């Protein structure tokens, strides 16, 4: 049978649409699921996705991508990266797979929701491919860590994490439920495709890919490049929606979506990308600092795409720029201190040369974060490791669900609010603003401390908390990635008193 040229049929196919006659448009596309309030029905056919592909082309390209990633994995399995790579790198893999694999599966639901509920036919078509992309990403990132499970049961968390109440999982789930699952199709696409994917997945996937190749982990490098090539395509789903909102006088709403999504994404990525990039990646293969990556991918590229649309930087830009050099250092101190609550083994990353690097990239690091590390190091070097793990739990932000941290001797960002008789804590003014703009959305959620104080966690001690988080079921909680070998450098030459 003769095949028609793509150009002859594609536009007709991608915009296939019909007028419902048995039910109303609102029944077919319920406003709470479809969104687009105030945009006339006839406008949706003008949605023009920047990336066009047919199903035949899609399958062909995806098959090649999969073949590339799986064959690199098969070829390099004998290299025994697990035993040869620096433990800091191995633990980046553990953190990454666990935090990402099942979220990718969740993202396939997000895309599926567009395929059903979006009022724009072109978007429904492209979201179908996006849904297949995300299923591929989940499968890859469950399969790849599986080879490590028999070497190290902490890799089991690649599958397990999102089913647990580990504190990192609570933070990630709260964020992804907010941006992927519980908003209408227009808002979700701007939150997830535009703000989260074009902004932040680049950071994790391109940023870590360079470090992976330098660390000799070509399998991981190839894997995340393969995934990012899909992200770069379906991330574009949100831009035409932003244009439609702006054209129909809803620029304020568009700006609000971006402002919320940007901050929430950023704060989550301080844990997912910030800590590994500045502390776990072995110093000799570190490509750039987290701040440098953020400046390249977010401050320059993402904000350019926001401004090109005629929108503005988020209102809290000055707070964000300051935060960029501080917050993830506080989260690293926190996660390292509370290492028994992690599913991976954190690298301290504060040997003498690493501290020089941190001081160069973040001037003032030694006089702030460094002084707390001095105490930790002194305790570790003098047989008081027990004093380096806190006996209490941290305050947790009621928006980000992450510990409230600050810069030692400078600032601690706990701000509070009493809403309908309940006291809420926030890690920043921005988190508080997000809550205040939409308290209905956030007010019922209980963070880990709310659960602890409310009696949900029994026994109410560290053992009970660890059990509640799923630690110790199939693998032990975290401990220093290098078995504290780095502390030896400080034993002979104690840290000078400041
Ligand atoms: Fe994905
Ligand atoms: Fe995606």
C-alpha cells in the first residue's frame, strides 16, 4: 500500500478534534481537570507544539535510544564499577535512582492526564508520546540499579523509596503530588513541563552526565543523556499554554504558577543535585559547582525563556540568589548529621583540599559551615562519633517538607504562621508565601515532626522514627560513605581553633 507523505496528513492527525453532541464540553473536559478557565473553546486548536513527531518516527527513534543505553550497560557490566568507583559516586547512584525512578512512573500519569483532559488536541497528541517517554524512564532507572542490589541492599530503595515514609520521600512526594497529580492540565503542564522540566531536570541530567563520564561511569552518563533527550522534547508542552494564557489576559496567573513551581523545584534539587555536586562527586572529577550549574542552567537559560515570553523573574529573586550559595550547604550538614535516616551513605566531602575548593567556590564557607564541620571532625577524630549524630529531630518546613536549615552564625530561616489555630513552620519567606496563597491545598498535610508529636510514630524515639521511615527493613541506614577514612587526615594535624 502506498504511504502518504507525512506533510500531507500530519496536521490533520495531530489536531484531530470533534464537537461533542451528546454531552457538553464541560462534561467532556471538566474545568477542574482540564483548566483553561477564560480561554475560549475555539482557541485550543491554535495550540502549536514546537516539536512534531509521528508515531512511526517516535518508535523508531526510541528503539534506537533504548538499544544504545542497554548495550552500553551490557558492555560495561564487567568493569565492576561498584567496586572500583569512589564510594561517593556509588552513593550518588543510590540517591538518584531511589529519588527518580518511581517519580518517572508518576510522570507518566501526569502526561496521561494531559492525553485525556487537555482541551488542546495537539497537546493530547504530544502528551501521549510524553507518557511513553516517562514509562521508558521508569523502566530504565529500575533496571539499571538492579545489577547492584545483590552487592548492596541500599540499592533496593530504587524501587522502595516512594512507598515509604522516609523523610526525603515525604518531601519528594509532597512536591510531585503538588505539581504532577493534583492540578488541572494547564497548571500541571506549566508547573511540571515548563518550570520543573525545562528548568531543573537539565540540571540533574546534564550536570550529572558530565560528572559521570569523568568518574568513568559511562553507563550512567549514557542513561541520563538518553532520558534527557526525551525530557527536552516533552518539556516543550508547557510553553504554548503560557502563550495562550498571556494572550488571553492571564499573565498574572502564569507568573504565579512559575513562581511557585520554581521555588519548590529549586528547594528539592538542593538535596537531589546540590549536595551530590558539591560534596559527593570526587573532587578530581567535579565539573562545576552546584551554584555554577544553577547559574548556567537556571539563572541564564531558564530565566531567558521566562523573559522571552514577556514574564518576569520570580518576585523573590534576590532571596533566591542569596540562597543559592547557602541552603544546600545547610542541607548537607543536616543530611550528614542525620545519616542514619538516609538510604544511602553520604560522603562528607570536607577533606582539606575539598574545603579549599568549597572556599573558592563559596567564599566564606570556612567561617560559617566550616566551623560546624570543625566540631564534627574534632569529635570524629577523637573517638566521639556518637556526638556527631543528633539525638533530636530537626524542624521541618510545612511546604518543602525538608529540614529548616540556615547558615551557621549568620541566619536561621524558621518563619511561622498560625492558620486556623494550627502553627506552621516554614524554611523561608517564599515557602510561607506559597502556603498563604493557597492554604486549602497545603493546610492538612502533616510533616514528619507533626506526625511525631501527634503520636503517629511509636515508639517516640530514634528507633521508632527509623522504623517508621522504613530504615532497617531491607537495608541499614546511612553511614559515612568512606568509612571515615578521610578523618585520618585531621588526626595528626588537628583543625586549628578559630
Ligand atoms: Fe522523565
Ligand atoms: Fe519528563
